[in-house]
């Protein structure tokens, strides 16, 4: 049971991390001032943090069920 839930959470967390990571990268703008690159991020990092947490919880459940 834990193994199945762990696999599902791992897959969902991985997919969500990829999607939200691409959105965060798209919401970041960079420009150059006097030869220095400045990066301005207007992204919301909360969904990315939540998806990484789901991924980590899934991996922990998956690996703990193997013992």
C-alpha cells in the first residue's frame, strides 16, 4: 500500500515540479545594465515548493516500503 502511494506521489510530484519549474523560468526576465546581467523574477515559488515536497514525500514512502 505504501509502495503504491509512494510511486503515485513520486510521479505526480515529478510532473508538477517540471511544469511549475518551466513556469518559474518563463516568469523570470533578464536584462543588461552597463554590461551586467540583471535577473528579475516575478514568479510565484509556492507551487514549485509544494510539488518538490510531494516528490520528496513520495520518494520517502516508496523507499521505506522496500524494507
